[in-house]
């Protein structure tokens, strides 16, 4: 589950929006859902076994769920780029 205090403090620092406005407008349950979507599985079978698929589903869920005030598309783009840069490069090569 998303820890409201820490995540909102980071979002406030990055976006420049005050903490009270963020806490009233941010939909933490939708953010939690988007952040857990890449690890979805049934039994022992992962729905998204490839690292790039995980990054893509995370980006799509952040955009579609609209958990943030106004920056959901930019946040999804940055998060996807960071995930691909810091994740296993052999999975993202050639895509």
C-alpha cells in the first residue's frame, strides 16, 4: 500500500503544489492500483513477465487512472523512462 505522507511529500516537492492541496486532490487508491499493476499474476504465472511490459503497464495505468492532480501523463512518462534506464537493459534492447 502507498504510504501517504512520504509519497505526498515527494510529490509536493517535485510539483510545487502545497501538501494540503495534494492530500485533498490525490487519489491514493488509484495510485496504489497503478503501482501494483506490473506485478499482477495468477498462481505462478505473471501477466507481465517482460521488464518492458511491466514499465509499459505502469505508464498506461498511471495515465488511465488519473491519480494525480494534473501531471499524470508527465509523471507516467518520467517514471517509465526511469524504470527503463535503471532496470535490466537486456530486456529493453531493440524495443
